C-alpha cells in the first residue's frame, strides 16, 4: 500500500525587532556615505570622460601609426595610474563619510 506524502508544516513567526538603534537611525550614516561615494564617482567619471575626449583629439592629430601608438600607450599608462589613485581616493571618501575613519 503506497504511503501518502504530506507537505511539511511550517510555522511563520513575526521577524524579531532589532535591538539598539531604530533602523532609520542606523541607516543615516550609510546614506551619507553613499551620497559621498556617488559624488566622488561622478567627479571621477567626468575627469575620465574628459581624458578620453583628449585622447580622441590627440589620435586625430597623429601623423602616423607610430605616433598614434605612442599616444595610446601614454593614455593607458596614465589611465592605470589614475585608476589606482582614484580608487584609493573613493574608498577614503567612503570610510570618512561612514565614520570608519576619524
């Protein structure tokens, strides 16, 4: 005789309330940190777009392939140096805004 399978019964309970700060108070420093990070990201994006436009202008003025290659090589080297510096700056801004850095 086949046995019937019954669905397991689950009991739902109300979620526990967080102890300590109310959620709105806890989130305030996070909101400020996100706003600071977004502001920093927009500033960095503007600078990168400007440098890419300068790259295209320099490439348009290149006399030959060698000149174009030098322009691109220089751009890539500066890009990586800027990316490292900008990432450090963005994370520093995030840490300051979140209160992790005094």
